[in-house]
């Protein structure tokens, strides 16, 4: 019979945080998210957690499950053992139980200007891209902004100004996009004190990404591109 030890905390009560144990029925194929819904609907209606799509698309059910940051809707209980501890994402304020305040996470994301910036006059018709140009960004666009990488990053834990692996992975998506005209301006920002050179290449983000993306590798590429732009005198200067 599966046992969940779930982190409970309500800052409004002033009580200490604790782990509450719940016994669940053994149901073949049950995911951790379904287990949490079982608790909510049958045992304890006060448990707070986030979810939306239930199919690994929206990223809202990211949490720490059995020693790793994962998506609850994509994790089958049978794959992680009978007794599992469940905690919220780290490095963010806890609103209640498994729900954290994601505002700092999205604030860092906004700083990398996650939209195309055309060079010159705004276009009057659609941008065109060849299949080869599109293939360059195929990898990075799959990020669902779940914050597993952010929660696992020790640099985020110690430096609130650090942009974070999610923002830097997305930044490469725009730097590598043939339609974007702000590459060198972006690289100058990403090479600043709170950007790519704050990364210590610890690989936590790569290990936990539920979409098998490689934020560590993306940050490494951005470092090389920023250094090359500096070396060639182009850093900060758009074409
Ligand atoms: S509920 Fe959307 S990713 Fe899990």
C-alpha cells in the first residue's frame, strides 16, 4: 500500500512545517498527482498543490518527489517505491503546502526579453525561416517552464539576482533564432554579473529536466558566444 509523506505548511497559522503521512490504495498506473487528488477528495480536503493539464505540458505540478524534482503527473507511484516524501520546489516562498510563489522565477524569465526583437523597422509581413534555421531552436522551445531546474540549482539558492537555468536556456532559443536582430545586445546582458558566468556547471538542472533538455549545455554555448562576441568587438552592438 503506497504511503505519501507530504510537506504541510501554512504560513498564516504561524505553526511549524511538518510531514503528514497518508496511506493510499494500490491502483495500477496511478501517478503521484492522482495520488494527491485521491488524498484531496477522500482523506484531507485541506491539502494544497497545483496542477492543470495532467499530461506534462503546463509544468504546474513540479515538486520534489522521492529525492528528485519531477512532474507529479508524469511520475507513476510504482516507479518510485511504496513510501515517498513529497516537498514543494525549493528557493521560493511557500504559499501553502506544495504551492510556492513563482513570481521571482517568472521575473527572471522576463528579464531575458523572451520575444523576438527585429533589427531595423518592424516587419510588415511574416518572418520566414528555412527548415535548417528552425532546427537550430527545436531543442530549446520544448521547455515548459516548470521550475524543476530552478528549484534544483544551488546558485539560485545563494544569489537571488542570478537569472537561473530556465531563463538562460530560453535566452539561447532567441540568440539562435534567425529572425532575431538583438543577438549581441542579448549576449552583453547575459554575460553580466548575474548571467551565464555565475553558473558553476553543476549539472543539477540537466539531471532534473522532465523534458530531457540541457540547460547546462545551453549556458555553456552562451558563454562561448558571449566570449566570441567580446573577442570580435561585437558584444552589445547589434548589426
Ligand atoms: S499538470 Fe501540467 S505538467 Fe503536470
